[in-house]
């Protein structure tokens, strides 16, 4: 897993890409709303499981990291 920092709030998560469509994210906390501005600003983002897809800024940061090669994506 590779570290990725959110470009918006700076929260650091561990990320692994098994494909362009599949992303695994490991948070340093069970409560992302305590560290992530997106979750803190909109509590509805945590209503369902997949947290990475719910915060647009974090999702964009992970995509950028994959595109520029910081997070490898298997062919």
C-alpha cells in the first residue's frame, strides 16, 4: 500500500489499486470525520461503506497519484 495525502485537507491514507476501477483504502482511524474535511463538512458521506468514493477531494487525489505513478496500477 502507498501513502496518499488528500490535496484538500492533507489527510493521509494508505492506497492500493488492483485495477483502475478497484481501489483499497486503509484509514488511520475508524472515524474519517475526525480527520477529513469532506466527511466533517458532510456527515452523510459516512452513511454507507465505501468511504473513498464518497469524498470527492480524496478520490481525486488518489486518481492523480495513480495517473502520475505514485500508486501503481496493474495492467
